[in-house]
């Protein structure tokens, strides 16, 4: 985590004074908010990167294609899929292979 003192204590110019001061509720609140923001941003990026199965709408958005084009990719076997309960799922690694041409 990259938290600098200026981010935690924006009202203080001389950070040497921090060594001799008590921690206040405002300081704890600033720290808590900064920590929460870091955790939220880390988990959002991680969840996007680790999602293995994507729905049709997500694939269309990722590839910037229409529903008909996605259907053509399914029909001609270019993109494999799994149908569970009427919902089509696509493996993220298959999409990456399609994008890289491998």
C-alpha cells in the first residue's frame, strides 16, 4: 500500500511534528478512509482480472461486437461456450486466445 503522510494528514506541512503528537479521531478517520479506498480499488481490479467465466454481454463488450457476430463465432466454432440454465458462459482464456490469434 502506498500511503504517504501528505495523503493521511493534508493539513500538516512539517511531518517531523508527527513524531511528537497524539493520534486524534480525525487522524484515525483519515487513515480509515484512505485504507478503505485502497482496499476497494485493489479488490475491483483483482475481481476483473480473475473472472474466469464471462456472460454474453460481457464478451460482447470486451470484443466490441454485436450479438449476431457473437452468435456467428459460436456457430462456426471459433469461440467455445458452455450453456448452464439458458445462460451462455465463455471461458476468459478462450477469449484471450481469440484476441491474440493463437
